[in-house]
C-alpha cells in the first residue's frame, strides 16, 4: 500500500536529482518494454518531467508511476546506475 509519506519522500528524492542522468524503464504493453537514458528536468507537486536524450523529447510521469513500478527510474551516481527505489521484496505469509 502506498502511503502519503512514500509520495512525499519520493518527491523530495526526485527534487534532489534534478539535472541528473537517469535510465527510465517501462512497459509498452503486449510484452514490449523500453529503456531510455534521460535527464530529470523539473519536479512539480503531482508529476515530474524527464527529457529523453535520444530524441530531446520531454515526457511526464507521476510519482505513483514510480511507486507502483509502472516505470522504474535508475539514477547515475557517477559510475553506475542505482534504482531510485529499492527492488520489490517477495513476502511470504
């Protein structure tokens, strides 16, 4: 379940990496996916904007897209790309 604090923390994290390189991964449906290099351009209260490097296109995503793993964002730390949010853990009941 997504809590309000999760969204607030993610907004803060994305706000801290404006201008940084990222890799955005997502699904296009019918077993098609994409993985593109981009830069975080701006952060707003409900969405953030990334600019894809290959075609200079701006695309918006919501914070819930990241929290629900509709899109995955990996941040470049100077050497490697690291996930913005940790991988999902399988919990057995």
